[in-house]
């Protein structure tokens, strides 16, 4: 059984590693994967290259909790 814990205090967070360093940022509650891709493209231009690693921690959706 999948146990999903919903915590409103923990928003979605993205950590991106480039060859010259890493950075983290929060995703807005209504962000889409298209928004994330756009942000990663802008960051890649600033860091002169593509990310070498991306970690996305998504906040649990309340709809999943309510489905039980």
C-alpha cells in the first residue's frame, strides 16, 4: 500500500546541479512541467550548459489524499 503524507508546509522544491555549481528553488503551487522546463532552460543559459543532475521533490497533491 502506498502511504502518501501531505504536508502543506513543504512546497515542491527543485535542485539543479551544473558543472560550475548547484542551486535550489521552490516551485509555485500551480507550476507545470512546462514551467519547470522553461526555468531549467533559462538557468542553463546562465550557467553556460545543460544541468548534470536535477532533483525534483513534489509536494503531495491534496486530491490524492482525498481519493482514499
